[in-house]
């Protein structure tokens, strides 16, 4: 095998709570993460030259050691003394700096691809253990599916899958710094916290309505006052029949849960025709039990 192409899937947060700020400056979270079928295409090829080269379809993204995909390849190549080179081509479709783990999932895809391409024999669990060095979301992007994330994001527990539905994703033409959001989060002023345990029970019961009515993200208290267009996008989705709508991660991407595809498509068309959102997609959730890992990676 000299070439491999991988689908690097994005994610949304069905519920996101921040439990506390630790003495080391990190925030402990409790959140439910969901992989969605919106993906980047990551192609990796062996090269004779002993180096790593990259290209992407977005000119503003780094194609050197500042790219998480480059770092992922370098980490495994150094550990296993791989002497041949690599070329990595990332075709981006997941919105950038949007709360959907776009960079993290590309890094996860490169880890998976290098492992397969060179026959390193690492299990997915072993890749996850190494991936923590690249970022808190990378292990989840290797696990995929519907997952409870705790600690600083490194403690992952698979849950019952999200029931069948349609997820409308809309990113306004802005970028949000995750660092800024966490630095300005005022935990002592937050009076409402997501019902994560209730959402877990709803997932177990297969209740889409039960999941949707518990969707909540404490980071909205920082991001929405700074970017009110996020609230406007949420309202469009709700007006068009979403069971609920919420910001994903630290934002600014908004997603809505629809139990009716036609309503989701109508909301998609309205947002595409307006100025609130630049990237709008209607996708399905990714169910790890249905699709598995290797088939889609």
C-alpha cells in the first residue's frame, strides 16, 4: 500500500458543561459529543524523500509543523523510525475554527492512515493514547460515535447512540478563539447547567425528544453576547421546526436537530439564501455501531 484516503468526520456537542477550573488552568468538562457525517478528505502517500509535505484546499491553513496533521505524522514516524517520506493532502469541508474539531479530526485521520500505510500494528486504543499529545479532542475523533467526555476531555465513555435524525449545521462568517471563550467564562455566575445525566438516560431510552430538550452549552454565555448572530441562527432553526438548536463547542457553529428531513432542508435553504451563515449543511449523525471505524476511515 502506497496511498490511503480517509474520511475525517466532524463533531457537535449535544451537551457541554464546565464543572470547574483546575489549579493548573485547565477546565474540567462534562459533555456529550456526537460525530456527524460531514468530513474532510485526507489523502496520505508514501514518498521517497525523507520529509513530510502537505497541501490543503484552503490557502490560509499552515502546511508545515504548525498543522496538527503534520505533527501527527511526525510523531509516529519518529517513534517507529520511518525513513521514507509522506505527502498529506487535506481537502477541507468541515468549517475551520468552528467548534467542530476540524483540525483534531484531521490529526486523528493522519494517525490512522500512517498506522495503516506502514503496517505499524497499533490498535485504535494505542493510537488514542498517543493522540492526547496532539489535543484534547483527538482521542474522541479516533473513537467516534456518541461519547461522554469528562476530565479535560480525555476521559471518554461510549454511550447509547443518538437516535436517527437530521442535523442542520450552520457557521456564520466569523471565527471564535476557544482560548478566549474559556478565559472569559464566569463559572460562578452560571446558574443553569446542562442535564448531562438526563441526556444519557434519554439516549439509553432512544428518545430523540428527550435528548433535544436537554441540549445546553454553558459556553454560549460567553460567545453569544459577543456574536449575537449565533442566537439569530438558532432562532431560524427553531422557527423552521428544529427540536432544539445550540452552539457547538466554543462556537460559532450552530446546529439544529430535526426529526423531519423536509423541515431540515427548508431551514437549510433559508439559511443558505440569507447572510447569517456562510457554510450550511444538512447531515446525519454517525453511529459507530452501524458504520464501525475501518469501513469509513
